[in-house]
C-alpha cells in the first residue's frame, strides 16, 4: 500500500515571501502521479499542481512549483510571492498510474499567511 | 461547466433517520468518487463508480449505500448512522478511471445526533 507523509502540520509565512511544504511518499510502483491540493475554508479541494512520475522535469504553475526527487521519494511544493489567498490546508496526494483507485492523501499542512 | 455540485451543503440527522447526499456533474465524466473527511484529517476514499458501475468499495459499512442512477448523478444513501459518521463527505469526478485529474465538489457537512 502507498503512504503519503506530510511532516509539517502547520507553516507560517509572511506575505510576498516564499514557503516550501514537504511531502514524502512510499510506493513500490514505477508508474504514478503526485498532486498538491489546496483546501480553503470553503472546503472544496482545488488542484494546485501535478507531477507525472515518468517526467524528470519539475512541474510549475505560475507561483507554484515542485521539487520532485524520485529516488528520495520526495515531492515538495514551493509557493513564491505568497498571497493572503494562499492560506489553506495543503494536501499532498498520490495516485497509482495503473488505474484510478482514487487518491491517497497525506495528513495536510495548514498554511498561514501573515500580512 | 467544470463544476461538481453537491447537495445539501449541510445536513443534521438523527441516528434513526434515512437521508441521501447528492452529487451532480455535467462534464461528461464517467468516473465518480465518494470520500469521507473527518475534522482535521485527510479525505479517505469510500467508493468509486466507473461507467455507472461500482468498481471500488473500501470496506465501507452497509449503513452507507451508494447509487449511480446515470452518468451525471451520484447518490449516497444514509441509514442508521452513528455519531462517529459525522464528517465532510466529498464527491469527485474524472473523465474516466484512468484520467489523471479529479474535480471535487464542496462537500456535504454531515452531523449525526
């Protein structure tokens, strides 16, 4: 079974600064996908960024980028120029590439943005 | 339309009640999912429907009964729930089971009294 670990229950960053959220995972599969989801108080899970395991290049979406270290099974999220609207729970998630058995989520990191 | 719509947004029910949660999408997605999220915990997969057929049931108690009457609609029928079943119930959909991206609804906050 796959496991996803987020070791930071809470992180705080000043507005406009950069913050990195950590995620490690454990799997014996070679084909899989990794995601960062954001869950604001509105409760809806919003996809922030995704990474295909077969791609060596780190994914980037505007102010969000990942550092994907496949050998180390590490998948961190960097948020640049943090904004107040970035405040939310951030979940790292894993999905097997061999068929959609749903997502396995880490426990989440609560990100606080200090104005 | 990239929305997954869940109703109701909030629900309070007694342990002897029968209620249903509804999830609807009009994106032509053929895979739909129910997740349960307890307070301050990550979502946990409950059920997966693929082409209106139940393909995964993650050992969920029978007091939760899913139904997929058509490709746009997913229901979760609730009966004889326990207070520990109080949680946020999230619905998601994807184009099919092999699609990478899943779209989530805003969830139904369920309280069992």
